């Protein structure tokens, strides 16, 4: 996960060396410490993952004070994924699950863009993103999947939510505590998001006054300004019927 002073990248993912592993990578040069990677071991469960996510994302938002959040919901962290090795369920009792992370981020009340991500058991990817779309829209979806042309892929239960897995959880409390403290230590070295001065943007139809007689021949006019002076022959006409063409014939 890469970052820079205009962007903080936070990635909570499988940690040991592998296809998508970044370890405790923190970025480099101007982006050093703006990449926050949280490496997890096999078997992380709903309770451990959600508690860790909530704690770290809250601290990142407190320190960096972002103006917008982009949340990528990778479904390869779900139990049963072909390439994954976590035990996360989509949704369930006690508010501890994959979709709860979306709820947590939504509560910050910041502009939020949510995208898909990894996921290699396609029926569970569809389940996951359906549930989380419902969370974003404040809609509680029934667990029974309605009849549709793809229903055969969701058998034999034909349910929206899946249970958590049974892989041994190798993420001890001490390991997760050490990772959390390392992340918090690294956050001490970043500054909050740079401020941007707000300026009024003129509407698209605004055409500034432009007098060719007063134009400095030695001053180059940019292409955007030239384009603003172009008038289409099929839209404007001379005379009293400025916006109508041949109205006498109508």
C-alpha cells in the first residue's frame, strides 16, 4: 500500500510473504510513513479483525484528518475464499463481521467512495458486495436470495450471508497488540492532510469579456480561453430572432 503527503494508504491484509503481502512497509522518500500496512497471519476471525480495524482507522482519521475516504472492500478476506486464509463472515450477530467495517467508516460522515477489491470465490464476492451496498444505502436485506438467472451458483443454501471459517487463528493478542503499537508509533511522523484554499469556480457557460482590440499581440492566449470564444453557427443567429432560426416559417 503506497501513500504520500496528499494521501494516506491503509492496508489491513495477509502479512507473510506472498502475492499481495507488503509486511510493515511504510513508504519511502516524501511518502515515508504515509503508507500504513497491517500484516495479519492465517485465521483472523471476526472479533479480532473488527476490533483492530476500528481502533486503527479511528486513529488514522484522528491524526491525518482526511477530507475524503476511499474504501476498498476486498472479498478475499472472507472465509472459504480460494486464495484467502481468513475466517471472516459477511454479516452476522454481535456486529462483528466484514460489513461492519463499512459501517465503521460510514460513521465518520466524510465523503466516501467504496470500491470492490480482491475475491476469488465469485458467489461470495457477489454476496459480500450486495450486503455492503445495502449497508451504504441503510437497507436491511433479507437473507434469502430471490429467484434469479444466477440462483444455481448460490446453492444449496441460497442465502446471502455466509458463516465464518474454522482455520486456526494464528493472530495472538500479543501479536496484534504489537502491530497496533507499531502503527501508532509510525503515525506520530505524519502531518494532517494539507489544506486547500477554496475558490469559486465559474459555471461552464460563463464567457469572460474578451476584446480583441485590447489584446496584447505579444501575449499568448491559452487554448481553453480560445475555445470559450467559439460560437457554433447552428446555435446563434443575428437579428431579432437571436435564438430562433427562420421563425417566420414555423
